[in-house]
């Protein structure tokens, strides 16, 4: 999507309650074509494991001749994952990738030392209209991989393991959980799963990963006697095994992983452990030194002034 500039991270006080370390209510961000709910970064938390950016896109209804047109824009020192529940996004990048992102698939774009991509609605989808609903996340890279070569990895929905048992259905996007492991190779210990629970069912979450969080998509869940509605980010207390109960049919994203070596600086689409690297990327984009996107060379998003 079209990302707006973010200030340097500010880590605030953490709330404390039984199993939940911090509750974050996402802020609404108007991107013009649609409104997103942005849970990370927040004023109280920069990252959960490697996850430094967490947006809920939609659900949004696009009529005929409508859609998203996110012009080519750059990233450095991070990986992005776009995961859809509904709809389709046409992804193109400076590596020459052109792929329709569809529900249930994992699409991992490693920016490393620098990549440019665009996200649009295809001409065919604009003719028919569509409902678009999904999650976009950014993951900061470990220090020794920040300047790695850019790459794009796709695993279709059929390639991701799905675990179903006693009213719980979980698709492993990254990492290992519920006795299954995603085929996605990640640079640091990472957990990411799309979980559906039938009303009245329970799901245990162990403490295997150092940092964990739940983002509620739909329905109501209960943890340690507290009830949580949709569109909330729950950062779980480290080291504690917990159980999630579904008060109604519910869907959530379970994510986290190992904490990285330290905080990251973030400005616009750039993430890095070094301020000077952010400044360098700004200058390179302003001077046209990034690669272009084959098939989408005519437009780009200018460097923001602020």
C-alpha cells in the first residue's frame, strides 16, 4: 500500500494483566483507496519478534473500474509478507517478478539492500470488481542480513500446512506450531499462523517462541477470563503458556518470534538498524538510483518531503 512516513520508534510503558502484556487498539490510516488498521508500530511497542509493521487491509468493496494502484516504491533492510483472506493483488517488483497474490498463499519479499515494487488491481479484476481483505506485515532483518540480496519467494495456499483438530483450523505461514512447519525459509525464528476457531472451542499456545502476539480478525475470544473483540492486538506475556477460547466463531493471526538484536529506525518504507542507512536510501530514491519495475516503469511514488 502507500505508506506514510513514521517517526522513530518510541517504546512506551507496558500494560500488565495476567496473560496479556500489552493491548493495542490499531489506529486508522486513510490510504485514499481504502482505510487500513495499523497495529504496529505503535507508541507503546515497536516490534513483536521480527514483526515491525502490521496492517489490516479492509475488508473493502471495490466496484467495477475500481481498485488499488500503489505505484512503484522502495524498501530496504526488511521483508514483507502480504497475506489475503479475500481478493487479489497484482505484485510486480524490480527483480522482474509479476504474480497475482491470492488468498491463503505466502508471498515473502526480502528487500535486503534495496528493492522496488508495485501493488495494483489487475485490469481483469477491475472489470469485475472485488472485495479485498488481508494483512500486510513487514519483518525487520537480523543485522547480518540487512544488506542481503533482494529476493521474492512464493508458496501457494496448497503448499502451506493446514492443521485441523477439534474445531481449530490453523494454516502455518511461517515457522512451526501445532505439529506442523511452514516451507517458508526465514532468517530468524519466526511464527506466523492464520487460525480459525469454532464457537466454544479452545486452543493452547505454548511458550516456544520468545515473543508472541494475537491479532483478532473476527469473532470474540477469551483469554484468562478477559474477552477480546475483533481488531485488537494482544501481546502475550513471555514464557507463559496460554489457552484461547472462542466465545463465537473466531479468526485470529498468531505471530511473533525471537527478538532481534535491538530496535530499528523506520521512515516511510525504509527500516534499518542505522540512521545513516535510512538517509542514504532517501537520497538514492530521490536521485533515481534504485532499480525500476519491469512492466511498471512509467510511475513511481516520490520521496515524501517530511
